[in-house]
């Protein structure tokens, strides 16, 4: 086990939290960068022995201070608060701080399809960060998660009312991932970097169609859930419209059987298992 801590950025968020949980389960020393150490979620991490420090993804000095003396960094950027240009700025601040502190290994969580010239703004911003990371001096691994199962929960009320709204044909598979599986994979890479340095690895646990998703949700809830197709013309947000256009077109291209065969130690949650674990209490 490494003596130096592993730094997790945005450690109380969905991805950072999953990575932190996975590292804790493996007994790793963790330093967590959060915006507000006084928040309940941050205090809970401190209660589990995590070294919680204050900082911002866009503040190079606080990032550099948090990166001092670490074995590795899990890095995450987001466009959903201030836009894609701000996300690229976060990536540059992270890379600048990592270069300054000579971080031995940085795992960047990007998105599957960012290397496909997708035309999706929040894919393209991550592609720009990936390019700068690859051109820099910091040893890195890029992870590309597909669509998260948890995204379905944005329509949880509609699902409980019997409708799964998705802008996909009923028989179109959608590659997806459970956040804990991303956490487990990132922890594996962070704790044993050498096989993965310089690699870009896309992650998916399952590829259910909307029809199969609706059936699994219905089986969990004990009532019928039907898929309702949302036309692309009904999606007002330009970024989301571009993403669903991409997912209706070329889509993600993860070789799921090969990925799972190469990493049998990862649990690789299926959609039905995720639905049961997440929504069974809503029956």
C-alpha cells in the first residue's frame, strides 16, 4: 500500500464520491479536495479518516497545495455550472498544478466518445483537456465513462408513474455504467498505475435498450413501466440535443465483452441489478 495519500478532486460529488468510497474500501490514504469542508458530506469524509482540504477546481494555487506530496490524483471537471470554456479552464488549472507539483500519476475522468469528433459541447471540452494532458509532462490515465445508470433518476417521478422518457428508439442499446464501477476501476488504476499509464480506457457495464430498461424498472417497482420516445426536437438545451443526436447516431463504442474479460475483478453492475438496488425501496 502506498505511503503517500491519493488526492480525489470534487470528492463529495457523484464521481469523486464513488472513487473515495472505493479507495476507502481498499484501505488507501486519501486526501479530498472540497469547496466547503464544513458541509455535512465533507465532515462525514473526515470522520472516516480522510484528510479534507478546501479548494476549487479552477484555483491553481489551492489545487497545487492539495497535490503536494501525493501518490496520485483523481481529476474531474464539469461544464454544468459555468459552461464548457470554464471546464477547459478547470482542466488547465489541474494540469498546471500537477505539473508544478510533479504529480507522479493523474487519472482524468473524461467521457466515452470524446475522441470521436462527436460535436457534443461537453464531450469536446473534455477532448481539449485530454489533448493538453497527452501533450504535457504528467503521467496520466484517461477514463471514459459512458452514460450513468443514475441519470435515469432525473425522471424518477415519471418512472414511478409508469413512464421512462428517453430520446432513443425502443430497440436502440445505450451503453451505461454504475458509478461504483467507475470508482472501483479508478481505484484499481490509482493504486497500481504502471499498467495503465498513457492509456485511454472507456468504461461500460451494460447496454440495455430503452425497452429492456423499462421492463427492468417495472419488475423492480412491481408495476408496468413503458418507454416513451422523446423526439429530439423537444430537447431545448443545445448540449443535451447534441448528445442525444450523437447517441442516436454513432454512439459509444465500448467493446464491453473485451473490457469485462480484461478486468474480471470489477463487479460490472447490470442495469437490472442497479435498478433493483436503487429503486426497490420505492415500491
